[in-house]
């Protein structure tokens, strides 16, 4: 918890992306989302859904400042993987 928000990090070591690819995860991209090229199969939308959930928390949570981002993860020393992190408002129990 920091400045009224809590940060959650999720690390995926199954695959690697460049920072440019990670920056694009949260934006619609027909090429990435319909890899078959026929426009019939929609994949790769999970990060768009995550972004919308964070936006909704930001708008309706009563406190602006929620964020979501992705970055390279180098924690295992092998340089493989990436981290998706987000922040949400933190409320202490009364």
C-alpha cells in the first residue's frame, strides 16, 4: 500500500515480449486479436478487459489514480517474462 493505493503485480515467465509489445497490450489491435486473419476468432483481449476494470475502479471508486501497466521482468536472472501491475484504492478496515 502506498499513497492510498495498493499495487498488485502478476508475473508471467512463460513468454517474453519487447517493451514496445508490452506497451501495446492495453490497446485494440486487430492483427493481434484475430491471428487467424479471418476475423472470426478473437484472442488477446484479456488485457483490454483488465484495463477497463481498472478504469471502472478509477471512475467509480471515489478516488482517482488507478493505473495498469506492463514491463519486462528480470527477477529470475534469465531475463524471461513480463510483469503486469495495477493499482486500486486501498481502504483500511474500520
